[in-house]
């Protein structure tokens, strides 16, 4: 077990060949009796408390599991959208994001991100209130005042730098969750990515709290939205690739990851 | 004389167990994690020729604090029972290597000198604890929690939670889906193929 990883890879490949090459049974029996695995595992917990709970490990988080497996009736549609968004990312968003990142200095990109975060304060502020989180709402309000004034229209996050106030990521999807609305079917939205019925409704609700929505003409609001998204993507190039590479089943990995992340956010 | 030897023996036994019992999960993790960071930062590994060496040294440290046995067992969940002893062992080693390759590549490619900030530890009974950390980045920070259990007074990691997503649960969902259709050996083969893929990708990019 302590052998270097490269060696242990070779070893495990060897094990695998041996295991699958149909050796006589007595050979296996012998191999097993000398195997530290069957007698005592070096890292197996010997703490009674852990062991005791350990006997339930098979069923630990069973709720998560069933929740995660449950209700994907839109799978055929989602498969198509998954494929669409995947191509959209690799063919369009990633090249744009990289080009943008190449010409825009970090400081400006961060400033633009701060500006849009500041602009979307109403979404977080109202949702804090709807979840009866008064302190968090106050936090958002203070941030808005500080960053809009001292932070020069939000380009500098002075509230974080000097008052140590982090933004509170609340949205209407979470608010509905706090109110007891179940997440509902998993759905992959074109352009927007993973969501659920509840969170899609949440997005729609938040749209009306977004100042950009009220810009006239509508084209202008769309253009500015595109700037926001491009800037955003320029920070996240590579994340999607990592998730995909780390997954044996990218669709399930992303679905489970999204549902876990949202459940956690609702509980906070 | 006899008594003083006895006293010394008692002192040694009790003292030993006290110090073992007093080990805090955060302290147990801090050393090795900082060691990993110093290996990442070490300029002697610059250049692709030293990549494999660096990965192996990091893996050696990782294997001291991660219990890949517990990680494997939990990532398979109920399907653990479908694996015989040999398959379990091969799975554990393959899964460890798979995770090692995948995350080392990611961390190395995107590492920009960040340090890990240890935030807090929350004990759940005597045998389990969550150690909370965060990694400050240019424009945000990544919350990273470690689920640990204690064995003989030392703490080992059995799950990592990145931004609220449990790695073990995430793999359990995927493995569950695959094992609904395929055999344990086929799952191991899939992991093995991913490792080979990543090694080849690494070669072409470096």
C-alpha cells in the first residue's frame, strides 16, 4: 500500500490479469491467506463507534441516493440538452472566453465581475428577506451602499476588502426550497445548464429583480447580459473539463453534483 | 525501585494514550496537506519531465492521510457486497490511482501558489470529525471540507466535500448507475481506461 503510485498501478494491473486469467482455486486461496486485505486492513477503522455506525455505511445517505436517482423523467430531453450545451461550450463559449481572457487584464475582469455582482444585489437582498434572514439582508444592503459609493459603482469590492462582508448567495429557487417546495424534476436548460423545475421557476422570479431586465431597448439588456456571461466564463474555463474528466458518467456526475449543491444551499 | 518502574510504565502507557487521544483532526491533516503544497510549490519539479516524480511524491503523502479503503467502500455503497475480496482490493488501488491522476492533473494545471486556510473542525462523537478549509483564489474562494474518522488516535480522510458536493456521494451515484448494468470487473476496467487516457493526454500536452 505504501508503494509509489506508479508501482502500485503496475501491481494492480498485474493483480487484475491474475484474477481474470482463471488460475486454479488453491492459488487464490493461498493468495488470500497471505493477503493483508482479508486479515486486517491497514487503514480500516478499529474504533468501535465508527465500526458500529459502519455497519450502516451501506445505507448511509440513502436518502441522497434515492433523491438523486429519483425523478429524471425528462432524461431523453436532458440528454439532448446535455449534448447541446456540451458542444456550445467547446465550440463557442470556451473560444470566446479564452480570447476575452487573453486581451483583458485580470484586474479589469474582476472589476467587471464585481460590478455585475453589485448590480444584482436586489435578487440576493429580497431573497434574504423572503427567507427571514434579516442579518444577511442587512449585510447585502451594507455591501450595496459601500460598493456603489466607495467601491466606485461596484467595480471594487470594498465591502469585502475592508468590512469583511461576503455576499450571500441567495436566490428564489433556494427561497422556494426553504418554503418547503421540493426540487422537482431535474431539467437541463439550453444555454443555462442544469436546473430543476423549482430552480427554473426561481430563475424566472429572480429575473424580475434583476435591474438589467428593465433596460430599454431589450437588445441593450441582452448585450450587457452577454458581457456579464462572457466575463463570467473567462474565470471558469477548465472547470467543466475537470468535472467531465473526473467522471465515469458525466451526465450523472453533473446531475448529482447540481442536486447536492442546491440541497446544501437551501439548508444554509 | 519496583514501584518507580511500575510508575514509569504506567506513565508511559497512559501518557502515550493521552497524547494519542489528544490528537486533533485538524492538526493531523495540517502537516501532510502543507507538505503537499510545498511539493506543488517546489521549483525543482518545474518542467514536464519531473511531473511524474512530483505526482508520485504527492500520492505518497496523500496515501498517509486518505483511507482509500473507506473511500472505496462508501463510494460503492450497497454494491460493495457484489465485490469479492480480490475485486475490492483491486478496486481500491485502481480508484485511488484514478483519483490521484485526475486531481493531481487538475491541481497542477491550475495551481497558482494558493495556500490552504484551515477554518475549523467539528467533531461528531469521538470517532468522526469534519475539518473545514478554504482555498482563496484570485476572484473567489473554494470551500473544501474533509470528513475524517479516527483510528488508534489518528485521523484519516474518508470523504472530501467541494463547494457542498460530496465526492463519495457523487461517485456512488455514478457507480450505482454503471453497476446496474455492468459487473464489478467491468467497472474496474472503466477506471483503468480513464487512467490510461489521462496518462496519454498528459504526454501529448507536455
